[in-house]
C-alpha cells in the first residue's frame, strides 16, 4: 500500500530523464503520474518506490 496522494510531486528513481511528476490518482498500488518529459504513466507502487519531492526546485 502506498502513502502517495494526488497532487504530490514525485520522481521515478530509475528514470530521472522523465523529470518531475505530479501524482494524478492512487488506486491501491496503481499510481497515475504526469511526468514533465514522459507524460501520464501508470506506476505499480508495489514494484517502484517513487521519491516524494518536498521542494521541486
């Protein structure tokens, strides 16, 4: 189970080239994130631990 919430800013640890992402929705372990350089993607939070970014700068 993930503690992510819509609106949070995150980064994918294995894909820094995707840039900063904003969580769009969370349904169980399925997290939809809109990334700057990769668009909207569905992430399985049971497999990937997204890094929460407190200060996006």
